[in-house]
C-alpha cells in the first residue's frame, strides 16, 4: 500500500545508503513526485550552496499514481538546485523509468555527495547498489541504456542516464530515458554529472497495491475511453504537439529569428503533415492511451540513417522557426543529436537563436564567432553548435555551455536585450506579446521561463465566459489579448500542474489541452482509489498551493523575488510585426502587467514583493526556514 | 447577391477531411457562420455539422474555430468580406 | 460466432496499458510481471510486438499436459487451466511457441483467459493493436489492409502513365 512505500537516501561520497518509509504526514501534505521533492529541496539544501558541489541534493520521485494504466501515469520528477538558474531545479520525465522504479520497491531517491569515480545506481527489487560506471563514461544516452541492459543481461531494465553534455557539466544538460524522454529543463543532467553519476537503473517485479483495485481498474478504463473518445486526443494521437504549429504559424503566435518576427513565412515544410513521410508509427509513454510521439526514420542526407522519436513542437521551434531553418529534416537531425548528447532542446535552441541574432547585429568579436557562419538558416552551424556545446569544445561551445547569464556577462551588456530568457532560462518559441496570461506564466514560473508550470493554453480557444467562470471560480475574459482575470487563470493552472507533477500523470491529459480533460475532481477520485486518502477539490488545491509556496520560499532564500518575475524588455518595446489584426502590433502593457503580477501574488497569499506572507505559511503548515535578517 | 470573399483555412482533422489547406469562398450580404458551415457540410460532409453541440447550438468546446484569429462559439456570428476562418482543434503542449 | 484476440503489431504504440490492466484484473495489483500479455520491444528501432496466448485450435499446451489440466472454455474459446489438476510441471510453458503461458512470480502457471469473453486489454487499447473480433471480420480486415496497399500501388501506376 501507499503507506509503506520507500525512499532511499543514497550518499555517493561514502557509498552508503539507508532506506525509510515515506511518512503519512508528508504524503498528506505533498502527495509525491514534485511535491515531496520540493519539500526535500527546501529542507535539505542549505542556502547559497554551489549547485555543482557535493552539497547539492538530487531528488528523484515517482508520482502518487505512477504505475496505473491511465493518463500517462509513468512520470517521474527530478529536482535539485539548478546549476542554470540558481533557483528551483525541477523537471518532469515520462517514459517507463518511474513505474519500473516503483516495481523495484522505491518511490523516492535522495542522492547526496559525489562519487569518487564514474558510478551508477542499480536498484533491483528492494536492493540498492552503487556500481562502477567507468565503462559507461563517454557513451551517448542510447548506448548507455543498452550497455546497462547488456551488463545485467536483462532487456527490461529502465534507466535514467546522462550523455556527454551532462558529463561535461553543460549547465542545461538533461536526464534521459528511452529514445526521447527527457527531464529537459533546469540542468538536472548537469547535477548528475557533477556527482559523477552516469545513470540510475531500475528493474523490479514487486507489486503496486491499491485499496480499491476493482474500482481503480474501472475508473482507469473510463478515463482511457473518455480521453481517446475526445477530438483533441485523437489529434494528439496523430500529429503530436506538432499540430500546434499549424495554428500558431497562421495567427502569429510563434517566434522566428529569435524574437524578430512572429510568423515564419514559407514555413510549409514544418507543417505536421510533412512528418507522414518519415513516420513508421506513434509511440506512447507508460499508461498513455494518447501516444503523441512519432517514431520516425530519416533515410537520406549526411546524418542518415536515423531512427528517432519525436520531435515535439518545442524542437520545431528550436531548430526550425527560431533559427529560420525551414526543413523538417533539420529538425529531425537536431532532435536526434540533442537526445544523443543529452541536452535540453529548448534551452539550446534558444541560445543558438540568440547567438545568431547577436551575429546579425554584429555584437560578437571574431574570437567569439570562433570560425562559425552564424547566419540565419545555417543548419550545419546548428548541428555543429549542438556538438560543440555538448562537448564543451572551442571558445563558442564553452561560452554557450554555461547558459545565458554567464554568456551575457562575457559578451557584454548589450547582448542582454536580445536574450529571451527569464531567471537565466530560455523561453519556448511562443510569442506571448499578444497573450497576457501566457506572458504572466513565464514571468512568474519558479523554475525560470517556462510553459509547463502554468500555461493556460485554453485561453486561446475563445471559450464561453460562463464556462471559464465555472472552471476558474471568478470572471475571466474569453479574449486572449485581455488582461481581465488572467492572473486567476495562471494561478489556477499553476496549482493544477503542481498536482499533476506530484501524482505522476501527463499534463497533456489535463486541462492543458482541453476544457473537458481531467482536473481536480478526477484527481480527487484517483487519489482516493490508489491511496485511500479522501481529499476534496479545495484540499487538493491547497496541496498545490503548498508545493508552489515552498518553491517560492526556496527561491526567496536564494535571493529571488519580484524583481526576477519579469519579462524580457522586448515584450514591452517591440510590437509584433505580423499575424492577424488581433495579434499584430501588440506589446505587453507594463502597468497592466504589474497589476496582473500583484493579483497573482495575492491569490497565492504572497506579498507585493512575491514573498509568502506569514499567515500563508501558517495556514499551509510550512516552516519559515529563511535566514534571519540582520 | 455576392458581396465578398473570405478565406477558410483547414488544420488538423479538417485538413485531413477536405484534403485542402485553404479555400476561398464567396459570401452574400448578411452572411453568418452557420451558413458557411452549411456550405462546407455540403461540400465536405457531415463532420462540419458535427462541430456544433446540438444541446447548446454552439460550436463544441473541443473544436477551435477562429475568426480573424479569435476563437468563436456562436453559430450566428456575422461573416464579412475579407474575413479569415480557421477550422482547427484545441491542442496544448510544447 | 466465436471471437478471436487479433494482434496487429503495426498499430501498437508500446504504452503497456494492456499489461497493467491485465495484472490489475487478475491479481488486483499493478505489476506487469503478472500480466498474461507482454509487449516485446526493440526500442532502438521502434518495433513493438504484443505477445499473448493465441488460443490455438490444436493447442500444444493441452497436448503436453500430463495431468489433463488444460481445457477449452466452450463459451469463450479460451484455453484455461484447471488448478485442481495442475502440478506445476511447466511443460506447457516450455512447449508453447508464443510464450503464451507464463510462470508467475508466485510460481503459478498463468495464461490469458480472455477475461470471460470480454478482454480488458482490448477495451483499453486505443490504437486497436488488440482486437476481439470474429473470424470473418479478421479475414476481411487483413484482406482490406493488403488491398489498400495494392490500391495505392495501382494509383501510382495509373498516375505515372
């Protein structure tokens, strides 16, 4: 049952570990996954530590529902202090690792210290072992997974691994599993690399027990049928997230040439239907009836043959619109390379687009250019940069491997204006100038610019306002260019995603995609059937609030506050140039945006500086661990 | 009487049904979205009628129809010269 | 008319929902190790093949069983095991050419029982890689898929001339 599930505390410095049961009170307060990870992040990490030092703590947590046959319940949350931002480091990963970790007897791992030599953690049916990974060091993410399977002579092993980017401490190296799943954001692969930890491998045949298995099975079937019967899921099943492109590249909600234009003209070759000629089928994560990933084969060109999975909409922007490469082939090759080296597709795409714009604006010295032709649309430069950054080769490779903030410091103050980053992290290639709700979400996200923390995508659909009020609990404008009620929208979605990440299901099967997808009510029932916990909708929302407030407290302690919840200046100064009249000519209104931020803080119970109020902490039962001001 | 032309863009499932990305339609005075829908259903089949929720007589919440970039739900929405309609599905993600 | 569990690997997305619902249905826990069906994957080339008992017309498991413990359910057509007779000799496991019979982690012989004629794996398989259909339907679908390819080829030839 859920009450006797385990956490392993593993210290790589001493090679010692201990195993404990996760307490009932922690479950009640934080559920699992991201929630419990954030509790540990706040309590176990001292303020001001070096994210690459042995004192950083790497947290791996499965969700409360991970393992059930519905809603893509195969997700795992990976957290640490981020080496990219210095704030909350947290990234969620699908695939098959998380359920395997649960079948191997563990829900959570807390990894501290640093191994003396390359190592990997082997978890098998309740046992933990730290093993030598010298022979794995230098291998790519695909080879590493295969080698571990072959070393143990067990093809069913699932591993979280890092590639060369993680080994070389690229600050936005990711953690990977399978062909494409990645805990992409905030550099969790870099933290693994800093600990000499090449992989965490799991294999198990232990039961996952539930208090009401028959009802759980019925409800999972009901959920699966509901999801797959919906039109949005059928579209996801066929085209994946690429389908978003058709719309954003018509309306004008997509970034091209870094942030210069908001439409890619002659971008037909990036339309989702183009994938038909490469696709051999779709692929789903554990427990997912949607299966939104393409399995693709690239047969021609200098990099062929490639078998890969994806690409996501994110990669379409990273290696398509933002760098002005207009061929699906380029996206597929680059997608393969980032997966191979284990580096965040979104971050590297953002950083390459930025350096290309600096090149165009002649803000780089010869030394910085490092012999590259950084012209827009130069796909070879994109491939080369992915390699050089991952391997930290050459001046430019090394410069960009540290992420935006150190690179801005070296290139010069003027380059900052062109860097589309928040808290040191790159933003998705969506253009949020016409959409205040989306802009608020990226500005306030605790892990830096990001769409997966709070994005109210349904704001774009022009839904009836009665319906929006029913969902969000107060009036919200159905016009996506309006500011009215948008703080509430972001706040509500933020709580929803905090819970989604804590119970270990896929966001794409929640109100991210569609208004009739599962939300708090469905979560309440699933939590009850899997754990016996009876939590009402307000109680679940309060848990979401607790997770968010703990993240805020962690960030406050590291020096983050309202001053960091900001948008790049270009959002205020440069109007959108293209798109429909409703989108064209838009900037974010500074005053209205400031009001949005204050409303958003107030909904969370935080003060006007973005610091949680004492009474909020009391209500949520969060200990104030901030150092006393002198 | 023909008074204008509109563009209709098809995405996702609608592109699959019509096998077209874009068509240009001529419209009459006082044209409504409902009339356009009837035309499309005549040309491309009932999938276009089915986007209307019979209970509410509005465009279903799991369909995304945009008029000049703005999501619409009402059948009697006025359509005028040079308007652009998009038929798509709401899918989030990144 | 009798129905068959028809597997079409080309449609499998590898999500393993079939394994988990099978385990939840039969053992009341989530644990693919208990599942009577398993998706065998070649991850690095993207090939996923669900493997399950084929409910053979001339079942080897029944032939090799020294205790006569394997029998056919006349209603569903499923081959079942009479646990009162089974001695756990594993000859059926050894001889089944599909891995259709497994040795459970609890030591018991287990196999697909078609969920009394309404297989849950089928109900939860969105891509329809698993279908529970009559023989004539199965034949038609196979022929139609083949004809589809043939028709595409014809179209190409016609448009080329």
